[in-house]
C-alpha cells in the first residue's frame, strides 16, 4: 500500500520557483508530495478556505503585498 502523499501548496508569483520546488520534492528520499501552485494573494486565500493542503510554502513578495500580509489576512478571516 502506497503512503498518502503530503499535499503542499506553494504561493509564489514565479512559476519557475514552483517547478524547482516540485522537482526537489519529487527527488526527496523519504515521503511523497503532491505540490499545487497558486500565483496570487487572492488565489491563496481561496485555497486556504478549502483546507486541502497539509503544508503551505509562501513567498515573501506577492505582487504589491507580502506573504506576511497574506498570513495576517488568513488569520483575520479565521482560516
């Protein structure tokens, strides 16, 4: 029986970073990962509401806001 992959969400406006992290996690010796990607602050909040991921990697610079702004907004919304 295959272990359930850890569901990772990457919040980053650079698709190249997504590809790099996806490849790095695919090469991990221990564990399996399913990596999803959103590129915007708003998409991230929508994904947080769905509660489908185990781990969130959040870039600090997101267009005109920061990853900290995103975390504060998620907390404010009770996500």
